[in-house]
C-alpha cells in the first residue's frame, strides 16, 4: 500500500521518465556512431546494451540527482520529528522509498533497452542472451546511483545538495569516461574509471565486456547500493559509519579484479563472434548468412591467388573491434574480410566478395581506416584487377572517396597492363611483400613513378 | 540595505555565491592544463547550477503581498548570477596560460542562465539546476554531422562565430529572463 503511494507520489516516476526520454531523445533525434557501422545499435543486442552503457555517462548523474531531490523530501516538508514519533523502525520506510525510486529508475533504463531490442528485431539484427551481464550491471548502477542520491539528500537537506551532487557526479562520470574512451582523448586508462558505469563507444558489433569488468562492477555497484540503503535507513552516526563498510569492501574487491590495461575491457562476444566455417572459409555467427554467399566466389578467389608463392589458403572474418589509430591485422596465410566496417561487403554479391578477397592480393591496407591514401587503395585495386582483368572500386570503407580521384589510378593500371606478364607477376609478388611488412610505397612497387 | 541583506538571506545568496566560487575554482583546477571550451562549459554549468538554488523565495504568496517592484529585483538577481558566473570563469582562466574566447564565455553564460531560469519558472527555484546540467551533460557526446540540429543541441561548444549557437543562446536567455522577471518562480 505504502509502496504504491510512494510509486505515485514520490519523484520515482519522474526519475524513470527522465532517463527514458533523455536516452531515447538522444538516440533518435541525433545521428551519431550509434546509427552507423561498425557498431550500429540496431545490429546486435549486445551492441545495443553497450551503447546504453555509453549513455550512462549522462544518465547516471540524472539518477543520482533525482535521488538527492527525493531524499530531502522529509526535511523540506518539516516532518522529520513527526516521523520520529512513529513506533516502526526507520528501515521500514526506507525500504518503500528506496524500492520505489530504484525500481522506477531501473524501469526507465530497461525500457530504453526494450526499445533497442525492438529496433534490433525490426532491422533483422542478431539476438543472443549475451547482453544480459551488460544490461544487468547497468541496472545495478542506476539503482545504486539513485540510492546514494537518496542517502546524501537525507543526510544533507540543503538546497545546494542536489545540484552539487549532480554536478559532482557528472564531472566524475566524464573524467571516468575519458579514461575508458581510449585514444580519443589524452587521459590515460585507469582502473578507477570503471568505478563509474559509463563505457566508451563499442566500435565493433562483435564485442562485449570482459568477464572481469562485469564481475568487478557487479561487486562494486552492489556495495555502493547497500551502502546507499544503509545510510538512508540508519538513524545514528555509528550506524551510518558502519554502513560505509560495503562500499569500501566493494572497491577493495573490484579494483584488483578490473583489467590492467584498456585492451582488456572488451572481448569477442562468445556467441555472435563464434566462428562458423565451411572448409577454408570462416565467418562469425552474427554474419552466418555470408557463408553461403562467400562459398563459390571465395574458393574462386583463393584458386586465383594460389599461383602466388606463399599464397593464402583461408578466408576469415575480421572479428576485432575497429581501431581508428592502427592498421588492420595481417597474416600471410589468411585473407581477412571486415564485414563490420564495410557495409557494401555485408550486402555484396559474388563479384564484390571475390574482389574483396583479391584486393591487395589478399592483404589489407597498411593505413588506419581513418586515413585514406590513393597510393594504398590504388595499389590494392590494381592487384585485384591483375586477377580479374578489370579495374573496379573495392567494396570497402573509403572507396567512394577514392573513386572521385580515380584518374591517376587508371593511368597506373594502363601502364601496369602494358608490362610483360612475367614482370606483372613479379610486381604483384613484390606488392604482397610490401603489404605484409608495411614498408615502402605500395603503388610504387607495382608501377614505379606512377603517382607523383 | 537591511532589505537587501534579508533578501539575500532568504534566497540563499551567501551559500549560492560560495558554492559558485568553489565550483568554478574546482573545475578550473581539475582542467587547468587542458583548458578549452568543454571545461569552460562545465565550469559555467557548475557555477550557474549551484547559484540558481535561490531563484524562488520561501513563500511566493507572501512575496506577492509586499508592495515592491519585484520584476526589477528579480532581474537584478539574475544579472548578478550571470555576472558572477561569467566573471568568475573569466577571472580564473587568466591564472593559466590557455584562454577561451570571451564571446564564447558570454554566450554560454547567457544561455545557461536562461535555461536555469526557465527550469526555475516551470518547476521552482530548487529545480533551477536541472535544465542547464542536463543540456550540458549531453552536449559533449553530440556528434557534429554539420546539421542544424546538431549545432543547436551542441550550441555550448560551437566556435564563437556560429550564428546558430548565438541565436539559440540568445533565445534561451531572453525567454528565461522575460518569463522569470515577469512572473517569478513556480509557487
């Protein structure tokens, strides 16, 4: 009965509604990386959950601030003494209040994920239960934040408390977030960054949080929530001090568990990134439909490459999340295809898939994806054209940009084609060496002095 | 003089002013080596959010019975908050080597003050901090795709010449100041 009144009369509905409206408004009104490759939030349920954790950088201060406003209610309405005369213990009321505020804040967060789930289903994305730990840790963080807000609001019922606490949470959240976001900003990675619930951008649709991150954050936020509740319910200074124990214990357990470097934050998703193979060709379970499409053109392309010395014998999907600052991994025996970043490849037909395998004679660019280069893409286009006999734009990221300055590449292709066949073969072998070691100019290897 | 002291006390001005100075100094101290438009925005938001707690009295009905020209006093209170928040940021950034354009600070201070006042008008002075903090919290995570929407949403971080950002800030400031000056905080 009291719980129902608290659900209706406290700030709880507004807290949940604020989380829901802010998150959905942000996701739907603005276009950002959450709508784009390599990690659209509609492609995979785990990615949806990871984007939700990214949003916590500003949703968490809302939950904490709402809790603080509610925590001050008794003293603002001048009824603390009246409540002290009741014969029931303080925690009876605290349970109802904390339950109402925590539950509706959590519900708001969960509804955002629900909308994401509907979007994933509507876009034909990949659904698996692996999102559960990511969402549950987020829920626990929202509940812990609102309970800490309640406790602080009750302890310090001053008009300044709520804004000061919300500002402080926001500053801490942003600092923690920048330490996890990696190369985007100059802050170094720190384990303390994981004490706030927000994660950096996922940058890949086949990743999830590492088990150590989930475990440590579960312990830490559980400790924080218990402390928030105990301080809210306690009536003596001693009980409040004792109530701080869980959060200290949580931090002491969580900090050593957290990964030591930023590289340990995200791991391949156990279900979506599982390899599905058909002979020499392997793709992830999330892109299983590509396996049938890749079967014939993939084998054709491997047969064409086979005349090169040390030719690749397998085709595998690139599973790691995208990095803006380092070049893709390379392997002499394996051709890596990146279905996450290259949307054209994900919907491409047999010709395009064959072209993608043949590009660069089976090797990726030596440049990070954010830096396009005519020499680099041009050389890989010409290497593919050497096998197919026709110069075509590669089905990969940045190809449209190169298409606009295709003049020099066509010139280089014409020069290359006029060479005797043995020379052409030797140059393609040399190009493979250049792309494997990433030393030297790739286009210069094929056609010396082609672009100056 | 006695009236001003009583007014200041009833509107929590001493606490708000102390908190404004503490928030400005605190955020500046954290960000002094990487001072740019994001720390400026955070500093102004923190300062204005804590200063906005006094934007409604203890008893608006009682205020109304006093035969005083309230609009002038309300406007003076707003102007004081804006000048204090903007002035504090301008002052602290002179202590370091990096400075942000004064027009950005003026624009952001005016717009954030307008947001705080709008929230105070709609929900009461104790909620004045909610809107500026909410908007500032979202701003750093908006991706600039060149569209007008993204420029309006991220107006606090636009460069100083951006007309969209200036107009957004101006609209917020004028709307907020006008409604609060005329009607005061929510009862």
